C-alpha cells in the first residue's frame, strides 16, 4: 500500500514508543510479555462520574467576533447536552492556547468577558498560553487579564489537570519540564487509576494529525515525562486540524488528542491549494470528555456548526457517533488508536459505476465532478492526475471535505494551468487518512485551442510581454484603494495593507529617473515601519500598461535588492475583475520554485519558496544582495479568498489578462526601516530565459 511521508513519520515514532497493536485489537507480543495481555475485556454500561470540555485556537479579537459567538455557543450546547444525561454537570473547560489573535490586553479581556457571560459556577476554567498570545502581548497581559499562573496543576473533583505555557511562544524550558515531572508524579501518587489530563499548546512531534509539521521543539523532553504514565490524556492545539480526522486521536505510551479550532481549518502540506482549504472558516469544533466511575474515558468531538456530535467520517458506518474510547488506561492491548490501525485499514475505493463528470473546459482549465469514494475509516483526499499524450503528467491534490457535515456527496474541482489544444487522460485516485491510495476512476478530455494574437504595447518597451518598465511615466499617481478588496483602481500604484484595501502610510514608493534595468527609470520602494506591506502596480487608460498577453506562463521582474532582505515576500497578479492570485495563498507547498539571473550572468539559478508560500530569510530563501532578474511560474499563483468578484479557493491562475501586479513584503529583522529597493521591467512571458526585443 502507498504511504505519504507524514504518515510514515507517525508510524516510525509510534512503533518506537509503544508495542504496536495488530489488526483486530490483538497485541503484538514483545519480549518479556505474555499472550495473556491480548485478552479481550468486557465492559459494563458507561456511568459518567466527571465531564470536562477541551478547546483551543479560539482566536478571540473582540466580543462581537464570530469566534466569540462560537465560544458562547460551546457553553450553551455543552450545558444543554449535560442536562439530558444522568450526570448533569460540566466540571471544567480547558483552553489549550491561542485564546486570542495577538494577546493584546483588550483581546484577552474580550476573551474573559465572553467566558464570563456564558460559564456557570460549576465549571472551572483552566487555560494556558499559545504562540499567538506572544504576538502583541506576552506573559504580562495574560497574567493580568486571565491567570497569574503560566503553568498550572489544578485539581477538580479529584481529577488532576496539568498544563504548560510556552516560555517563548513555542517551547518549554528545562525548569518547566522538571516541574512537570514532579507534578505528574504527585498526581499519579494521589490516585494511580484516574486519568491525568495534561495539555500544552503545541503538538508532540509525530503523534496526532499535523504534528509532523506543527509541533514544539521540546517534544522529546515532554514525551519522556508523559510516557511514564499510561493514564495521561494529553491535549494539544496550534495546527487547527479537524477533530474528526481519525488520526487526531493517537496512542503511544499514553493517549494524545489534537483539539481543533473555533476559527479556521489548517491542514497538512501537499494539497494544491496549500494548507488552508476552501471554506476554512467553517470550523467550530471541540471535545466533550467524560470519565466513568470505573475510569473509562470517552472523548467526543462536537461540531458547533451543526450543534451536534460528529459522526464517524467513514461512509460505511451509517449515522454512528464518533467517539474516541479508552476502556482501560493501563492495558495497552485494548487501545484502538495506535499505529497498528494503519496496516489493518483497507484501501479506499469508488463504488461500482462511479464516474467522472466533465464540466466546462477552456484552453487552460477544466471542471470535473466526482462522487465521493468509500472507506471504512475516512476518505481524506483525491489525487487527480492529468496525463497528455506527450509531455509530463500534472497532479492536483484536493481534500474530500470530510471535515464538513454532512460530507458532500460529490466534489467539484477546477483544474487550471493546463495546456491548450491538448487531450488529457484524467485519473482520480482516492486517498484515506492513513495514506492508503485506492484504484482510480478515469476519463479523457481535450482543452480548447487558445486564441492566437500578438503582443502589443502603446508604450516604448524593451521586450515582448512587458507590463510596464516605468520609462513612459513622468510621475506616479497613487491609488487610494486596491480593487482586489472592493476598492477601485485610482492610479498607477497602491501602497497599503497587505490583505485589505486600507492605505498604509508607512509604505512608500517613488519614481526614479535611474537605478533600474540598464540604469533606466524604476520604482523605488521602502517603508517607515516594519509592518506587512502590500504594493500594487496597475494598468490604467492613462499609463497604457498592456493587459493582454499571448502567454502569461511566467512573471519576470528586474530587481535591485543590494541593501535589502525580506523576512517574507511574494509576488502575484490581479485580474481585470479584481481577483488576487499569489504564491502566499498556496501555503505548505515545498515545490514552489523561482528563478534568478544575476546581473552580468548568463546562468539562471533555481530557488524555492518556503512552506509559507514566500521567499525571504524566514523561509530559508533569502534574496539579500540580489540584483538582476527574478522569474515566477504564474501557475503557482493561487486565488486569495475574498478578493474580486469571482474565484475559486485553491485554484491557480491560468489566464492571460492582467490588471495589476502585486507584491507582499516586510523587512528582515536585520534591515533598518526606510531602506529602499528597486523594481523594474514587469513582464509576462512564455519562456523566462528568452528576452525577445519589441518594436511597434
């Protein structure tokens, strides 16, 4: 069976940390064990003795935010559920970090105001800090507004809760680890049979879903302490992974759970649209956890958007509720969520007669619709492979949207960046949450032949495909807005906020008579602060910049970064209807390349964006000192949700009409505010290595 890289990592570490449980719930007997440990036990009715809630990544910015409304509903729904049970209390709520967007005191006060408006006296609130609490605030406002204790050991009705706040936003100090060891020992000594509830914002590496990529560097030290106690229930957040993904529950020497979010989904890397899927903000999940009188545990994922418990993501279980069950905290042979379930799981498959429906096909895109595949655990995603008669195959990867309820019966995908006039064989493979790939369903389609026309420019430009080289401008007219975010094109250049139509007075640009390509006119750019900046260069009737191109396969730009380095930066484009496409919206990909030709050189060199869809010092792709040409594949520019009048999240740009060029950037920490860099010769070309002169 096929495995993806992330699952392979999870298998490796899990098998090292624990005895692997074989198919059907039997144990693989290790040296020194006997086969008696594999005895199947019978359990009576679950009689609840204790109930608590767990959430994280609530990202409260104000009491009027969507996330605040969801947090209030968490209480209302939990109390309503408890009233229907024999045990009617909600004893505690644990919030595992990232309570706020930035940790400012006003956000923390909004978080507490939201809590206090909904929580009952019977419910103990327990929190720890996350990395977002360090963005604008840090420890002091958290201690003043929420809890003076950063780390905590709280006992509620005899059950021990032990939590850690990251001392620097991401890691846990040796002092904290030593403290943790002592507190765990005390809790275990107090009652060795009861579960011990532990929590920290970041995942332990290579355990629950997304933890191969989102984790604390203190994982090994934490794991060493936790692994001594099989009765531990560990909860972590940070990644925003769905709680109904079966790998959000994981058992090694103890039990771990990823906690989801009340804000927006973020997933593993590798998907065509990056880590943030379409409709990502439709995420409002948490756990209701119950402990029985005989110390059995059930962790129940709850969906606030449906106001009901999640059903199992398997399409073969009917309407069964999803419950992560631990029937014996000490007997690992009874555990269900170990690495052994991966090999025991069957491949996903399409039902007999399932077929691909082909929708609109253009010269560079195709729309297909498929029925959902079936799986006994969870259909996670689809690999869609377009293979031409000649040339290389192109693979698209998309989620199945298993994390929504009800799960869509069919999925429609728009595949862009195809070659015109080309017949493709299309294969769609289902992939489950453990990386198993099933057999494909197939069809063929042929893209339309693209309109043929010649490049034209009303301005004097050096090369075919030039959008602007600034030579025709005598002065810059600044636009007060960008129409990507509902504004209008009111000039040649807009300098403002990186993700809105708001002006940013700190972001500056000016036309220079020299300093560009071959010392020609250029655009000088700088900022008086270190905020994230958004720069747009537009086509208008006045400036005459060309908007239509025979081919827009690459954006080629001349730059002078002699004195500059960026923390993060990226380029993109804006369509005539205002849609913004950029590499930053394809987060999580490791294959986004860009090319550089140094001034005076004849050799193009290849570099790669980092996992956040950008280049720069924070992305292991510094461009400090670059002077020359940069080239970016336009097919890597992905639609940014909320821009323009249309657009499908996750799709790349495959057209040939351009209304503007976009650059996101901020300074590297080593660069002083006010340091200038130069931009010139924006071009859209078929082959970035070819410079074909243009004359009218």
